[in-house]
C-alpha cells in the first residue's frame, strides 16, 4: 500500500504533496503516544547455526523498525531536509528467538533534546 501511495505522490503537484504530508503530522498528539509495531518471524536467513536469531540480525531489524517509526509519525522532517543518524545502540538479550518463531518489535520515543531523539524498542 505504501508503494502505491508513493507512486501516486510522484504524479501529483508539489502543493498536493505538502498538503498530504502536513495532514499526516502528529500535531497536538503526545509524543509518548506515538508507537509503532513490526511483526515478523525468525527466517532461516536471519538465524545462525544454532537455529536461533543471530546477534547481528537484531540490529538489522531495529534499523527497519526505527525507520518505519520515523516514516509513520514524522514524514515532514524528510521533506525539510532531516536525515536519520544512528548515534548509538544498546541491546540486552533476555532469551533466544528460535527459527520460525513469530515475534513483534514495538518502538516508541524514550526521550529527546535539541539534536537527538532516543527511541526505545521492546
């Protein structure tokens, strides 16, 4: 669905694009309520020889989740020249995710200042 919307936006005028982007901005909403979830499964491509999600796959998945969160809630910042930089990350492994297991990753804003936005991913 996102691909179709993106294609339609390429065919519309700049004024129509800006109007649509402005209409999706979360103005008046609490930043603590801006959540995004991503459901997927532990595919063979992401698992190691022990048949569980490899450590490197967590960072790859989290990049996608953070980007989805930004696209969902902050589309206008990209129009205004913003870009996403990863300032750092910390992972805490609680238990393994075995091959073929479905799981969900939830992302929300943890804190921010003048320069950085910290997202918490669960």
